[in-house]
C-alpha cells in the first residue's frame, strides 16, 4: 500500500535505544525507514535486507530505524534481556539504530497509521518517511526495493495512492503449514503410539498387524485408537504468530500434514485459524512428493508459501513461492538454499543440552549415592570398593534415566495437565519423542554393559530394579499406598546393589531403617501432591488412587514412618554391632535428635506448602537440610 498522510509522520517515542545513537526526532532532508518487527515473527530475512539497504543508500541520506515494540515475556525487563541476547546472537554487526519500546507509544501512533490505510500490514511493517517528513509508504519490507529509490530521488508523488499500489503490488499468496515438527513441537504419530501403548496386548497387536498395509494404515489405526488432548499439545508459538500475522493481512491459511485426518481436523477445529486442511487417510500418506502434487493441484506451482521442518518437505518447498523452515538441520538448510536461494528460519522450540539434563533427571542421581552406603557403614571404603561402587553408581544412573524417560513418554497426557510437570522436556515439546524412544534402549544397554563388568549377581539386582521401577511407572504408582511401599523398596534396592557390588553383607538394621525412612519420604511426596491439588481446587488427573480427604491420614503416616526409623536407629546404637565398628558409639545418640528434627521439619514445610513435590530435591536446595546432613557426618566421624 502507498499513501501520504497529513500531518507529518508521528514522533519517535521509545523507552530506550539498544543499538546506535539516540534519535530525538526525525530530521528534514533525510529519508527514514521505520521498521516494526519482533523476534517471533520470522523477520530474520527482513532485518538482513534492511542491513543491505542501509549500506547501499547511506550516502543518499537514508537512515534505518528498527523498533521492537511487540516482544512477549512475563516482565518487560525479561523481554528486553531476551531480545538483547537474541539481537547479539543473530546480528552482532548491525549498521542501523534499534529502539526498544515497552510503553506502547510507538504502536499506538505508528501502527494506527497503518490500520487507517486500505489494509493492515501486520508485523513486520515498514514505514518509509520522505525528506519532507511525511509517510510515503506503509507495507511489507520486500516492497521497499521498488519504492525506496523513487522516494530518495524525489519522484514518488502523493497521487500514488493506496488503490493504485494494491494494483501494482501482488497480493499475499495462501500460507500452507505443516503439522508435525512445524505447527506442533511434537509428532502426533508418536503421540498416538505412546497413548495406545498402555492399552494392552490387543491394541498393540492390531498396530503391528497394520504394518502389512503400509504406514498410512498404521497411522489410521493409531489415530482411531488414541485419545489425545489437543488443547494441551505443545504448539510452536512462532508458527502461531506467523499464522495470526498472515490472517491479519487477509491471507488464507491451510494445514497440510502427513498425519491422519482425525488429528488434522481436531487440531484445525481447536485452533480455529485455518481456512482448510489436507491430511492422510487409511490408504494414502500425504507426505513428500505426494503432498507437493496435491498442493500444486490446489494452488498451482509457486502459488503458495509453505512452512515445514524436515527433508520430507523439500519437494513442497521446491514448488512453493516462499519457504519457512522450522529449526532445519544443516543438511536440510543446505539443500533448501540450493532449491530456493533464500528461506525464513523460525525457532523450532528445542532447548538443547539443558533439556537433556532435565529429561535424564541428572539432579536425581544423588539418590544413587545410596550405593556407597554399605561400604561406608561397614567401614570398608577401600580403593577397590570405591572403583566398584563408582561403576555401580554409573550403571544405576543410566538405568534410572532410561526409566525416567520411559515414564515421561508414557505420562505425556497427565504431565501436560499438571501445573509444573507440563514443563518437562517431552511434554513441552523441547525434546522429540522419537529421540526419547531411541534413548531408552541405548541407556539400558550402557547400564548392562557396566553391570556385567561387576558381577552377575549385580546384573540380577539391576534387572530387578528396572522391572520394579517399570512396573511402578506403568501400573503400581496408581495404587494407593502400594506406590509408597514400592518407592521405599526402590530406594532400599540401591543399598542392596551397593552391598552386592562390593560383596558386603547388608546389616538387618540398615535394611529396616532404610525401609522406614524412605517410606516416610515417599509419603511426604504424596502429601505435597495432594496439598497442591487441594490448594488449587483442581482434580488430580494423574490417575493416582488418592482423595483430597486423605491429606491428614498421609501426614500421620509420614510421622509414624519417620519416628519408627528413628526408633530403629536408636535400637541399633544399643546393639553389639555398634561396639565393634565404633570407638565412641555413645556419640551416635546425637544423631537421633537431628533425625527427629529433620523429619518433623520436612513434614511442617510440606504442610506450609514450602516444599517441592520431591523431598530429595528439597533437601538438596534447603540450607537447614544441608546443615543437618553435615552435623550427622560430623557425629559419625567423632564416633569412629
């Protein structure tokens, strides 16, 4: 669109300047490009284009101003910090000014001018100011190549109105969006598979049988058998924003996916932003070349823009007009540039190494330190035992991580409905489900390879641990109180594994104490989960067999199990075993009040809603807990 607006262009009112010297007002005799854009709008190509224009026309009196006024974050300071980091990473050598506006003043004055024209230009939006200080042009950045030289040379006249500009410049072509890995940060095929997997042998056998009829038949069966919650699926906000910007310009938007039609229709209905959709049926998979042929028949070659993410989208990108790539790999990006020469890259939502640390639950590895307990309590902490225990520790860490990943994959639906668990890497889409399914056997194989180097007996304990924790993840965690007993057994199994690895006989005192203390900790975990659901007045959708009214009973059981653990420890101090191991056994009595205090405080903190959903995580972060552990260690050293 092209127009001239009276009075002159609105003032420059921004919060601060992030790049370049501050500009208080527009100067007559200078041509300005005022560009509104955001990190989420796919504006990387537009910014690069402005860098080229500034360099090309700087001697002709051109000044480019980039305005970030639409960033999204919980707080303005966080938004500015995130934007500044993004700008430094993407464009370290910008040659024009960047303004930051969190007041809304620039949007109010400038974007109102755009909305008063014949159509809305959305984000990114380019305002071209002539030498007299009037807005000569409002439109899309790619249209500047035609208009800018005429404005710089003074041959662009007010009579070039919006109507004539609409005739000269092409209208937006339909935007076609892929689903898996593009609009969604996940893949509905794997979502369906993991949703159907716990349903039993019959459903899974039907899936295997469907392989004889091809991928489309399998996808159709899984789609019909699964029940996904489309409202909680992880959507790519960058793609959503791109679609909404296109819709604001009046562009038609279509969903085109290799996923089954059931999923495509449900997602299109849920979002309500698509003008139509294309999807697979029971016989045909809409992917690769077949998708390209169907879209070419619907819109013509180069008759649409396309948003995709992987190598299967290359045939579609080849016949599309404009290519949007969601987190493409280096190989895909190289082939795409060879096809199109240019594309717009958008964020794929992945979080990299940090997400893997969270998925593997590295912070939970502290639980596996229990493997060292037999060597420590028996005072046989030799170099040989240390090496063996370290290998056993690594084996349990790998095995535990495999189970954590498997648990997260099977709990996708319930995790997304949970207030905090929905941020887990697989539930949030930061990690791909396919990669998770591959990591489970890889970690288990690594764990078994380490276990075999220790002993066959240790392999047996490790396999037993894996089977018990898998049964817990799939079934037992949904059974009232049985889940707590199993959790206590899993903790105690680590101590047994340490004894087997170092060939140390586990004391009955240690075994009984472990069961009681870990039962108390497991009950605290359940107490926190119930209290959270009660406070937020939301039903527990995790499938656990507890009720809100059980809160007081669970608290009583926490106290009972914890006090019994202290009682067992007190009886142990009076046993003959202590006399053989410690020179000053009476010093161990000091541990009893420390344990009583820590267990009681842990329950009080949970009651006051000051504890995380895992008491082990809480203990790692809590200063008082650290002091209590240090005091216990000091007492043991004195007793020795």
